[in-house]
C-alpha cells in the first residue's frame, strides 16, 4: 500500500499528507487513456459476483426509483449519510473488503441502504449491463496510488472507467490529493465525458470516516463533480 496516511480512519492519530514524486498531472495520462479506449474492457463477470448483484437487481426493481452508488463505501457511514441527502433514492454501498462491510452490517439498518461485497469494476460492469437508474455516483477518497509509476492503478486510468461513465448521473469524486483531483478532471475529458473542474471542498459535515480524519488532520480536500448525460449509456 502507498504511504498515504499514518493510520486508518478508525485508529487514533493524525493522517499524513499524500507523499508522491508527482507534482502535477501525470505526463502520460492522455496516452494511457487513449490505449484504454482502444481496447474495450470485456473482462467477464466472476461467478461469485453474480448472485449478490442479482439480489441488488431485485431490490432496485422493487424500489422503482433512483439509485445512488457509494463506490468504495468502506464501513458504510457514507452510505447512510447519502441516504439522508437523497431521500428518494436507494443507496448501494460497494466495497471489496469483508472486514469493512462487517462493520457496515453493525450500523443501524436503513430501509433504503444496501451493501454488496464485490470489486467496483464488476459492480459497474453489471450496473451498466442492467441499466441501473443511477442518479448519483460517489467515489469518496479512492486510493490515490500516488507514485508516478502507479498511474495505471488509478480509476480514471483504467479501462473500467468507461463503464463508470456509461452509468450516467451526477458523478462526484473527493480526494485529499490535489494531483488526483486534477487528473480526474482531465481524464473525464480524455474519456470523452463532460468538462469538469476541481473545487476545494467547503466546510461541512463529513460524509465518511476518511473525510473526518483528513479534516481533523488539516488536509485540504478537493471535489470533482460532473453531470454525465444518459447519452453516454453506450459509451466505450
């Protein structure tokens, strides 16, 4: 794991700023994305992911309303906060960590929140194929993989980003690394998505444990948001 912080948001202590040998957007970002766009992401959905995602299909059908995705939901605090912000939506928290989702399961149950353990790229692929009615999509503090040679590990520089864009709706990414925010905004354009700008996140109630810890540690926080038209459903 990269040296992003000195501890997890659940443990005591202050979080260290992101350490990187990049001072600005990666010079190879555009070329990397061009290669990804030239090779469509067709990784089959793993068998173990099909059953839990099918359960969500049924929940979405029963809800018959908008869906909000919390990709990388961790221990679930952000999913509950998003349910309060989107009172008409079914909020789906997605994470690949069994330990984090076990903690989410101990939260007070919410009738409009569901959690699923799977890889984000598998969930995005399935959501795209099943045309989930995604009204909003949040990526809160994704692992920045901050070393220059780790560019290909960042979500906006992976082929799965085509599936993310194709889901449409309002996309919001938050990070405590200005370079990641700048790259994410640039990448949306390189992928053929809408123009986006980087904003400094204003003060307010934190959406997640990471956000609370970063604020308490004095980090500057950044947001990139864009509304992706439904016309991108066939993107990539």
